C-alpha cells in the first residue's frame, strides 16, 4: 500500500460550493466569510469570530489589536511550530520560551509562573495534536500574578493581567473541563490550513470569550480594520449602495483577510465536521488499541478532563533517540507509510538559536522531540489502510 500522510478531505460538495462562488462574481471577502464567522462563533459559544487568511495572522492581529509591541514580553512554548514565536517578533515584542512539562508536549505552567515579569503582556499556550492545555490553571496563575502587571493602554487595563491567547491550530473541535476550544482562553486562534481537521485551503479564525469592557462588535471591527489595510469599509459594504463609495483608512495596517472562495470550502466542511471528527477519533482509538500493550506512549492528554480533536497521532518510543526514530521512519517510508515529527523545538532552529535560546534550557522538550514519531491520521484512511499503518509501525519499530 501507499498511504498519504494528511490529505485534505474534499468532496464534490466543496467543489460545487467553490464553483458557485466563482459563478457569483463575488470571490473576495463577502457574505460567505460572514456566514462562516457566525457559524464558528455559535459552535464555540463566543460573542463573535473573525476569519482571516491564517492562524498566524489571527495571532498577530490579536497582539497588535491589544497594543503589544516593543518593550513587551510574550511567554510561549519552546515546543511548537515557528509561527507561534514568529508573530511575537513581528510585533516587536520579546519571545520568552518555556520548556514543556515532563512527558508532555504542553508547556510547564510552573515555569510560566516563574517567567512572568512586569513586561509580560501575553501568555501564548499551544494545543498540541488536538489536546487542549489546562487553561483553567493558567488563568489561576495569571490572577495570582496580577500585581506584576503594568498595562500600557486602556484595553490592557481591562484584564489587569497578561492576556491568554491560545494557539489552537490543532484543537478545533476539542474540549476540556466542559469548555470548547475557542472559549477557554481569553482569545483563541484556529488554523484551517489544508492539513487541518477542518480546512478552507488556507485560513484561520480568531474567537474571544465574553468579558466586561470588551465590546464584541468593536473588537470585531478593530481586527477587520487591521486585516484590510485599515480601510473602514470593505468591498461588500461599498457594494451595497453603489453611490456610497466613500471610506477612510484608519491606519497603515495589514492585508490578511479571508476570501469567499476559502469560506465556501469551510462552510461545507463545517456542515460535515461532526462526522469528520467522529471518524478521526475512531481511527485514533483503533491505533490506541493496537498500541495499548506496546512499549510506546501515544499522546492525547488526559481524556477524563475533556476530549482531544485527535488532529495528530504522536507516538513516543521510550529509550530511543532521534537517529533511531529517523531510521524507523525511513524504513516505514520504504513500505509506503509516511510519517513526520511534530515538532522540532524552537531552540534547535537557526532563527531562535540566533536570539540566544539554547536547547539545554529545555530538557523536557528535547526529550520528547528525541523519540517522537507522528503517524498518518486523517479521515481518508480506510480500515485496511489504518491496519497497514499499525502493522508497518509495529514491525519496523520492534515495539
């Protein structure tokens, strides 16, 4: 067999939805983006949602809208994709990288507590593989450390503490302690990239919880302004009354809006999402069963507290090193089973080593990275293919 690692699950319904948009003559930001925003907010139980062209843009616009920049610090995980830390650099703030908990892919909350300073303006936890971080405990730490916080504007004073901005690129559809991803942190950024559980091709969404002092409509407008050059009317608004073309530009901002072509895919995916999620979890549970008595550890966080979206299937092989795991991956590839590694800790990358970060300060992250393999998990897998993936992995790893 030849297995795909993570192809998008696209049906004729998505294709027809895109064709309908193309025939409509309205292909940029318009009614379908607005509809998708409404559906997402309802699903997450949040006041509003904003759809942009990536989770990266969502996180960056959230920091910019909150007035975070030079002189500020943002704490995030050393175990994540580069985009999480890059957006901190984009706004001119200083990234503070935290090690993970032992035997976990989530950052160590005790270390977050120690790293908070008067310059800290945001905490950026990362939901790995579909499992949500313990936002309840992170919030408790933020409340305990309020005395260190120094707001730089009226918005920041609303919380009187650093904001919690979740990198939930992997966790759409997950839950923890009766809160859905999207409604557990102060602000949450989702990814709808081609490999994600729900895709728009490229895209993302930003949600936020209800909070006194934050007007949902004003916040929505602010993020939209940032995403479209600061223009006070988008093309759809100007098109409602052809003679009312007049608009203003509120600032020299950015260009990261979502298109109706992308939103059309997302709307169909959203209508199918519960079935997609159910199938993904069924495959993951089959993997769990096959590996239950093997010398491996499969990541899914503690399901007693919630439910992972099972976006990725990360397996650790205790006692192995990176080269040993790489050799297993090569042998699996020769038999038609691709695999990956999520992630290479940031201090191992040139960009972050150049900023002075050292992997020696993140021993738990390095330990996880050294023996992790990510196996194929997607809704296109048949039962026979899932069985083949497990057969090949078990045989080649010798577990």
